[in-house]
C-alpha cells in the first residue's frame, strides 16, 4: 500500500484509475472456471483494482482491468512515471537499459546450450528498448522483430536497427508469420490474455522452435510481502506461479525443456518447445 512520500509522489502522477474504461473479469483465463474468491480490493498504488483467486487452479487475477485502448495510453504516458513514483527514482527508457543488459546476459547463459549460436528469425514480445535483443545479437546470429506498446521504448529500439512494431501481442497480426525463437522477457504478467497470447505464439512458432519466457513467482512474492496488496498492480492482470505457468504451457501445446530461478530469486525462467503431438 502507498504510504508517506510514496503516496504523494503517486498522486502527482495524476492518473485516475476510476475513470478509465474497464472490463470485469469473471472467468479464469487459465482453466475457464467461474469459481473464484475475492482476494483484495486495492493494488499497491492504492487504486481500486480488485483481485480474485480461482478456486479450481489457484490463478490470481485482477477482476477489473483496463480495456486494450486504455492500456495503450497507459503504457505510452503513465506506466514508467507511475513505477518511478512508487520506487522514488527515475525509471524510464534510458535508465532501464543497464538492468536490461544485465538481464540479457542471464538469458544468454540460460539458452546458449539449446540454440547453438543461432536464434534464427526471432520475435521479442514486450521487447522494450531493444537492449535484450541487441545484446543477444552480439552473441547469436539471427534476425529480430520487436513488439512493444510503449512509444518511448520503441523509439530506442529503432536506434539499434531492429525491426519494431508498436502494438500488443493480443492484437498483432501474426497469422502469416513464422519464427524460430520467441522471447517473452518480463512480459507475460503484463498480458491481458495469457491463453490467447500463448496460442498465437504456438501458431507462429516453427515446429522445432523455442519459446523463452519468465514469470514473477507469486508464491515467492507472497512469502516476502507483508500484505498481498503490496504485490498487486494494475499493470499485472495475472499473478503466476510455477504450477500455473506450467499448466498454461501444457494447455496451449508446449512442453517445458528446462527452467531455472533467476538471480533475483523472484523470477523463474522457462525454455519450452512444442509438445511432441503438436509439432
């Protein structure tokens, strides 16, 4: 929950969540169940973004989420200033690049044994400033396309010479495209429809292609946080665990090749391919 100076900083962002166009989420995106229980009424910023937990599969999700056009405006103008206000330091398209470069080195070490130095045609979904893709291309051969909704970060990615598309995965036309590798780096928690997104990735991925993604493990966060409202936020419609992520992958035709906890102890990384009967 916001407090002291943090509350004041968030107020100065001047974002009114209550007036945003929203959709009520009733059915679990993972298992389709309509049986869920109320978890919390507010998120960490103090916004009225209630959350629920599925009684069948255990997925925690926001039950009131902004529409896709509202999220587009949010990522263009509000997301980075809001996160900066919460942490009390500037987090923007410039300052995040060092952190993304460090993350890219972890990713490189994780996928290196499986890729034989070749990413092929790869799609970096939620690729932000392009630092991760550009760093990988220093060590692997490949041709990158980056997808991200944030204009300021897309502009930086273009400066690296990457093919860039400013849009959401949920609305991206990928039906006629095929990729050897797909990356979802620190992104899946932000998606408005995880099942639909994974199904689209499955369709566009070559039969022998690889999917890399990571999650913020909610079980680990809940163990560390004094209150569940401390981990909820309007930019994360879903709160995944190792169990629910594996279930998502299985339900959408993937099989996990390997997984590992990243250096921060909160993120779990997965490398997956199409299940044998889906290739």
